[in-house]
């Protein structure tokens, strides 16, 4: 708490409760269609409105019905302050505040109240409402409010009786308005800078998407292709190369299978007999219903270009297996990113290992997700954990030698790749999911290995530069928010008007 000895002459420290003329909890009421003549339609401000208060000014407040008698006590007025007293979580304590202005009230045709997760406080004549709201915001942003939290991590409550006793540094009323004017002037400048930083961040993201788009419509390597036109493989040469490689891979699969069967027999036929690998079908390119490709590029299904396989199904019986191994789950795989801080283990049998073991450069594709934006997110395995396996909700694609794994990865996260994934994942039920078959049938454009190498090199260089710029912008955005805290700290120590 700020002490009077630290404050300029003429300032005092007062408990919050001494600066309020009225305090009352909110009322969530009934559904907007509730039929009772004793109830009235209102807009009810929730904690959810706090998230984008600066832009929306609570315009998303819910329609509810509350008793007329309740409204008489709880109707929000200009210059009231709302304090969040319940909600929050591990990363967000309660205690956020919002000031009710004319602009907020002009968004509604109905009377306005707040939910019971908020508390309405009405400042008295001793203090400027905007000044008080800025101080309470500073108290929250500085982390001091954490000392007034109660409850669990999932639902926190503000210890309001104790919170009411926090000390508020108060200058004379005319000085309060001068400080408010100075804060708002400085905040306008900071917000202008934040706006420019956010615009730059959006431009970087747009540039990133443009790079990925041009990588797979041929524009990125157009000049390179013209210089190397004589060395590009013909359609027949590329098809022959693909087919030969797949047949060689199948021959190795057969040899591995025969070894696995022998091992299975030596173990007394324990467990399921290893399945014989299927012979590869003839490599066929796709020409219809897809965008035109540059010379030397062809569309193929992903299972023509990679070995597709599922993972370990999690079930209760795995808990009884003797051997436990680390394995990747959906929570570990994001768009071109692995999050390996939490790795689970799972029971496994010997005959499951070969199929589900991860190798460097395996692509991991998320099978299902409630959000269409997250479905089919894909990352490349880096062998950080060895050995490591994967669950069945991650589909593995192991590229054949004529396809660079990063080339396939970049296609799958490109606008064209995302569009194709979303198209096959969508359904009439509204659920979004992939399957081994859907992933196997994804159409992927392929060019010569030399051009793939060129594309990957260009993308690696330019996307790395984008990442570095984005990181710097994020750093500057955080610094801008800290600058706001510095302004507030100066304001309530009495030094802002001197600067």
C-alpha cells in the first residue's frame, strides 16, 4: 500500500471503501424468453465483455430478464465501475475492472446490469471515476491483486472485503483530472504504436502465406526452372522413378516382414501374426479438378509419395503390459511445431513397435479436432526422444526418397494444402476428422528432387527471417504494455505531471 510519506504534498491515502457511495452485486436473472410480468428485459455485462472492452465497449452483453425490483437497485449508470469478483484461472487472476462511460451505455436500448460474477461500485464525490479505474487497473496489472485471491485454480474469487480496504493515493480533485488527461494522452500515443506493431505482425503473416502459396504454384522457383529446363525429368521419367522407389521399398518391407514372422514363430506365436505388406499399386498422377501446375510438376496421392500408418490405440489393457514407452499425443503436435514438455508413456507389445516407432523426418498429422482451423495440423519429427512412438490419433507419413519431408510439410501447411485438408475433413454432421484413408488420398503436387531442394532452401531462409521479425514484434508489444504500467506507476506516485 502506498503511504502518505511517499506522496507529494496535498495527496492523501484513503481506503477504497471510503471513496464509494454504493456497492452491489450483479444479477444474472433468467433467460431472455422468460415470461413473467414482474421481470424486465436487460443487457447483462459479463466477464467475457472485459476481453475486448476497448473496442467493443460491452456491446456483446447478453440479453437477460431480471426482476423489476432488482433492476431498481442494480441499473448501471455512467461513471460506475465494474469489478470482476469471480472467474479467472491459473494465468488470469480476478480483479479486472471496467469503467462505464456514455459510449458504453449508448450501445444498448435496454437497461444495463452486470452478472453476479461482477460487482458494481459507484465512486463518491471525493474521487474522479476515471482516476479510480486507472488506479484499480494498475493495481491489477502490477500483480498486487494476487494477494486478494481465494478459491481454486479453475475458479478464483476476489476477497472483496479485504480488497475494499486497499489504499488509494488521492490528489486534489483538479489534479486527478489533470493526471487522467495526461494518462490518456500518453496511452493514445502508446496505442498508436501498438497498432503499427500489430499491423506489421499481420503483414508478416500475410507474407508468410504468400511465400507458401507461391512455393506450390511454381512462382517461387519460376526463374530457377527456366535456367534448368533441360535437366528437368519428363513425366515418364518421374513416374518411373517413383514406381521403382516404391517397389524397392516394398521389397525391403517384405524382407522385414519375413524376419518379423520368424521372430513371432520363435516366440511361440505369441500375439498377433505380423501382417504381410501390400504390394504397391501403379503410381498414377491426378490431373482433374486441381490448379494448373508448372512444367515438370505432377499431382499424386500422398500414399504414392509416403508410407502412411496409424499409431497405438489407448485402452485399459495397456496398463498391464510390462513394457512402457514414451509416445506422442495430439497435444504434442501443432502446426510445424512440436511441444515436448509433457510426454506420456504407454504399454506396448513387441509386435507393435516396428509399425509405431518414430523416425527422424516422419510427418505427424493430427487426425481429429473440434476446430476446423486445427484439423490436420502437421509437424515433422526431430528425434528429440529416442525411441518414441505415437498414438492412433496421429497419422504418420514417412516420405519415400524422391520426396523431401520438409517439402511435403510446407505443402500441408500452405494455403493450398490447408484447403485440401479441410475439404476432405469436412462432413455433413459438422464434425471434422481425418482418417488413414483420407490422409492417404490427399493430393500433393510434386516436382523434381532438385527443385524441391531449391524450394525448401528458399522457404527455410525466408520463413526463418519472418520468425525473427515476428519474435521482435512480440517483444516490442510486451514492452509497450509495460510502458503503460510505467505511466500508471508514475501517475500514482505523483511524478507523472512533472515529466
